[in-house]
């Protein structure tokens, strides 16, 4: 099978496509023929080894995807073992996953308890099914948006939320989810088509990065935002703290512009007893029940036509380097996928 392999850390040029022996599933595992793999900033962090993301070399990057089960691992009795926490899986099931390293490949071995069955067909309760491409596009970024506004800072009716990079993969989904919960969204983009995409996702106010503090002040009568969801990091962090109201919450969930330098906790005091958190998806889907809750919400909203999933571009495995370059340079909107 073909897979993208990283032998040393560095720039996009270290991503090479190799022929590798097809993996075999062990007990409690399933083998999946990959239909689509998501491209994320985490993949770039792992390639560069920054921010604590340092998988052991060599490794196949990518932690998210969707595909069809083609084999089940054997149990201790030598029989195919389809049992996993949450139900039974079978050959032919379409499943999606997040948090499983090695997804930039034609075939991926998954722990069965990390595989989520994708609802494929329409029923009287839903308008349409969910495609493997849609499933792959929302497992990491969709569940990230879900935990941000449902758990890290649960949006309440009337809350004012700043969403940075609102035309990106997380931003477009997060904006829609905040609106579902009755929040007001101040969205930042670099303008042009990205601004229009943010508006179509439901953003109430769309602005450039330099002006967002003024927009927040105007919208809130000078009180500040209840929460800032910031996946940009270094370039927006200081202004984001300043844009918060007393006892507001700063949710720093990424660093696409670079890592934020160490912070003096006194800054939170002087800013108005602010809250600061640096969450990550793994801690919000560690429990099988929580993983299923988040994925189930996403799939049901997609199937009902209530969540728009924008796939910005697709690339063959051989173009993984270009996909990561396009993502890092912000030349794209929505989700980027590799199609093996």
C-alpha cells in the first residue's frame, strides 16, 4: 500500500510517498481502506516537531479520516473480533476516526473503540446520509468546534463570542454551532471571499484582525466579549485578552501563527479576573461515550441539513506537501482532504 512517510523533521519536502507492507489488524483492531484523510495544522506541528507534537521517527502523519472496514482483528480464540465499546463493527461498515496517527495512507489500522460508524442512508428522520468525505472533514475540526462551544465554554443564549479564522475548517463549523446555541458571533477573517463565507455561516459581525477589538466594543457597549475562541495564537493572543469582558474566558486551542510566549498570570488579574484555558481534542473524546456523543451530534446535523460542511480542496496522497503548504499559507477555506 502507499503511505506518506516522514523520516526526519522539517519542511513540507520531508513528506514522501512510499510503498509499505499492508498492515494487519490485531485483537481489538480493524483495518480500514481509507476513502479520505483530513489535513490539519496538527499534522504540520508533528512534521516540524513543535509545541510538544513529536511522534517517534519515522512515522506516517495524519490523525483523522474515514473509510470502509476490510478486515477485523482476531480475538484470543482466533475468531474475528468485532466487539468494541459501543457496539459491533463488521466488514463493509463505513467508519470515521480522529486521534489515530498514520492516516495519510491507503490503509489504516484503528483501535475498534476509536472507530465511529458513519450513517450512510437516509431515514424518515433525516434528509440525507453522510458521505465518507463529509465524515473525514468533521471528525477533528467538527468535534473540536463541538467541545469548544458545548464544553470548554458552553455558549448561552445572548453570549458574544469572537471566532478567529472564521473561514477556516474549525471556524466555519464553530460559527454555525454558536448560532445554534443562541450566541452572537464576531468573526475575524482576512477579508474577501473568506469574509463572505463567514457571513454565510451565520456570523453576525465580520471584521479584519486589526479591527476586531473595536467591533467587540461597539457590539457589547464597551463591556467586551464573553469568550474568545482563538486558534491563531501568537498574532491574536494579546488583543484577544484585551477584548474580553470582566471574568471573560480566553480559549486558546491552536497556534497557526506561532506559539504564544509564556504568560504572567497577573495579566489575567489586571484584565478583569480572566479565565484562560488551552484545551485539546484528545481530552474531550477520551471517554467512548463522549466520543460518540460528539460524533453523533455532528452526523445527525449533517444528515438533517443543519450543518454545512465546506470541503475547500482535495489532493492525492502524492500532493500531501502541497496540501500542508496551502493550509499553512491560508490559501484555502474550509477543510482540506487527501484522497488515497
